[in-house]
């Protein structure tokens, strides 16, 4: 257990529905990252926050995806109008930043879109 | 374009032997490189970080080398054990400290 928690661990939804995932990072960590991982591939960067500011978004993150970190603590990732291609493991990671580069990953949320 | 390549074929190895995994990259000049372990259905777990000015790093039975001229890192597991069976991911730092991962290499250690 790295200290990063994600909820839910599993989500099954029908195409077109909206889903929201939550990530609670290690409390003293300033940076929070979201990644997506499909079977047999490494994680792909989606977006990251420094405190409450969203500093970068990948081109992978379509307009249907939005992420927030309102108070610089937990973060949410919402997918609107889900598509079957959104089925993947969504991973959250946190780090202290300021030269401390190690990222600590949560257990992930596995999404299946039917 | 930037690429990170790891051997996609699984590595089957006998217990007690040394497993050696390769990570090659192109069009990167990373300040550091990291190796993670991932078990099925779980998030990656950090193992080792090596900086561009370091040639070698060790942690218990793990050893990582980093050759910025060859653009390659080697990851060694010595005296391998069945508990070492997992997927091992190589990751490079990009701007903003975000990580770009290779596809991972699955290691299976047979007793």
C-alpha cells in the first residue's frame, strides 16, 4: 500500500453514461498525476496538478474528460458520454515535486464500458 | 517522435539466475530514468531511479545501468525468486516531471 487510494476500484457502465473517479494522494504531496493503462501497455500520461492548478493535459484527454483538484488535496476525473474505447485502468499517482521525482501510484480504477 | 522500447516478449527464467531487462529510448534526453514493478490488477510500484550522471545504481538484488550514449538502461534481478515474477516498466522523465512509460516486460521466474 503506497498511501494513494482510488475509488471505486471497479466500474462497469453503459456507453453514453458519465463516470467519476476519485483519487486521494499522499497528504504532503503537491503533485498529482492521472494516467490511463490498457492491457499489455504501459501507463499513458493524461494530466497533472501542482497543488490545485492543472498544469498540463495530454492530447489523449478529449473534451469528454475533465479533472479537478479543488483544494489541492483529492482529485476527481470525470468522463462524460463514455465510449467503449474508454475501457481501461485509470491510475492516479502523487509526488512531492521540488526535485523529489518518485511517483507513488494508487491501485487504479478499472473501467469497463459496455 | 519520442519512443521507449522494452522487450514485449515475456522473460522466462529459472530461480536463482539473473534476469536482465532492456529499455531503449530515442529522441529523449532524460535527466533521469525510473524502473517500476507492476503486478496484475495493481498500480506500478517504484523500484529504482538513476540520473543521467550515474552509470549504475543498486538496491538489494536489483541493479540498474544507464548509458546516455547508447540511450539504453539495463535492469538486472540477481538470484531471482518466484516472487520476482511481475511486469517491469521503464519510465523516462519528460517536462513537468510527468513520466513516459515503456510497454513493460513480463518476467516469470520458475522454481
